[in-house]
């Protein structure tokens, strides 16, 4: 069985790469120890060649084999569906890196983040790409984008590309209005806190009335808490 498996692996690479006996042994461990079928491992190897290049690291491909076992990949159809999903994650993460101006392959941690955004959090790939525009305010990175998407998710239900675009435009406008209000107050709050407060205050009164309250607080050197008390007293 091992000899037949080894011959199939050599055939998968052909003359493009000389696979070492240690690499064959590692791939065989995915059959013997991880519990995948030989044909599933061969599908995995073909997938890695297509997505990562013929010189990919067998060691770095091992977590993918473990995930296939964890997700109960048993049949060739299961493997095909799993690997198609992984391909979509790989291509999506590459597009994000390209949007950030980075010409390299995504790391395993970056792939995990992309899978979380599009899987667990439910963002459409176009929404993830659209949110990349917000990373230009700092050093573009997957970690920075993770924080941006986490904030979008916390503040609303936008998940598609157009929905996220509209939410960000609306919040940008509200940020501008919030700065107009809170720049007049003592102890100006941070931008995220100002946006939350502005949304809270705008449920009480429209912007012109909020501006009037802020000007009154400015005249008497009052802070955010005083403005909130003033609005409630007016109400």
C-alpha cells in the first residue's frame, strides 16, 4: 500500500519536483495517523500544487489534512467540496492582500482570519474588499482589517458589499457631524465614543438642536455629561 501510494505521489509531481522520501512518509502519516483515505491525500496534494505552487511545504500543508479529518471528509465528493472552499479562501485572501498593495501569498493566520470573516461572521467577499478602504487610515494589515470588520459587525447587520458600503458612508457622515458637535465640549471624547454618543443623542433631537445644545455647553465650559443632562432637561 505504501509503495502504491508513493508511486501515485511521484506521478502527481512528475518532473516538476523531486519529492523526498521524508515528504512521502509525512503524507503517508496523513493516511495512517490522521485517518484520511489515500485518494483524499492525493487530492489534497494536487490542490496544494495548484494553489501554492509545486514547491509547497508538505509540513505547512499538514494543518489542512488535519482539518479535513476534523470536518469528516470521507468521500471524494466531500474532499472536492472542502478543497473548493479552501480554494475560495485562498483566492479571497490573495485579493485582500492585492488590495492592500502586497504582492505575496497569504499566511496561515491570514487565511484563518479570512475564513472567519466570510464563514463565521457572514461577510460577502465583496464586503471584505470594500472594508479594505478603511485600512488606508493606518498601516494596512489583516489584523487592522479584522478590527474594522469586527466594528462593522458590532454596529449593524451589513454583510453584503453594498450594505457595508452604505453603512460606512453613513458612519462617515455621522462622524463628521459628531466632530462638529463634540469639538465644542470640554474633554472631547474619542472618535468611536463620539459616534456612539452622537447616535444616542440623535434619537432625542435632530442635528440642529444638538448643535444648539453644544454651543450652550461651550459657552458655559461644560462636558459631554452636562450636554446629555441638558438634552434630557429640554425633552
